[in-house]
C-alpha cells in the first residue's frame, strides 16, 4: 500500500492557502504585488481572483489642479506640479493609478515613479488623491491617466482613463523648466495696455479741467480779461 508523504501534503495545503488568500484579497494592488503587471503602465485586462473582467466606469472623474491654483487644468505643462483627484462617487475603494509621464508622490515602488496604488491601510473614501509632477524632458503631446479600482475582493474592476494635451515649455509661464516665460514677461502686455489707457484719458481731461477752473467765479473771469487786455496793449506799444 502506497503511503502518502506528509511533507508533500503540508506543502500542498500551504500552496492552496496562499492561492486562496490572494483570491480573497484580489484588489488592484495584488495585481502588481503578485507579478501580473508587465510594466509600470499595466492594468488588469481580464478577470483576476474574485474579480470579473474590468468594466468601464463612466461615473469616475479626473481633476488635475496646478499648484497654487483653484482652477482645474484643461492642458498640462512640463515643470509643473498638479494635485490629482480621481473621484468614484463616494464609494470606498482601493485603486491603481498610472500616468504616462511624470512622478506620483504616492508611488509605491521607486522603479515605477508613475504608478501608485492604495493598500489595505489606505483604502480611499470616495476618491484617490495624489500629486503629479511633470519633468522638463516630458515627451509626446499628451498625458494619459488611467485608474482601476474595486470596493471589495469580489467587486468587478472599475476602470477609467483621461487624456490631456501636453503643452510645450514655451507656453507654460508657471513652469520651472528652462525656456518657460517668466510671470513678469507674461504680464507685460497687460501692464502696458493698462498704463497707456489712463495716460490718454488724463491728457484728454486736462483741457476741460483748465476751462472749468478759469470760469469757476466771475471775479476770476474778470481778472483774466484784464490781464489779456494789458498784455495786448504792451505788445502793441513794443511793435510801435
């Protein structure tokens, strides 16, 4: 009778437990941690663990706001830092975020500075937030952001992406990169126009002001007339 090796039985049991643990915790971060990500931009593209295949979530919204501003950016610039907020409608989820350019402050791995994901200690209540800095040597004409999120180990993967134009440095006055226009240079045309307009108005208003002052009182008008007569008489005598 063949005897079962107890060591192989234990090893098999441990392997099953490891697989079950991965399935039970198959949030987006485990896609990376378990080696399924092919590169720093990879996202799940099929069912994994307890999750069904990814589905497009049109309720997810992206917002990038330049540092020091309150207005969301419609285009992005090299050498500028952006506050990133990806909202998924108030549901608590764990998420995986990637950017085609730049460095994310919450990057989990220094070899992939453009990738960040929440862990069991940092599930996001309603939104995934981070800071993205675009380098001066950013390439291409656009920035692509993509997110995959899930609210539980059995929830479907929810995915969404956005593309924003990447401006050249010459059009980015807020950039720290060489060749970017300075804030003073960008404001110069506005300052010149503002300065010129009041000067013209002041000159145009000078004549009416003098006229009003001359006719301010009857006594002043009479004195002015007497002065004019005296000056005319003196001029006549000199010519004679």
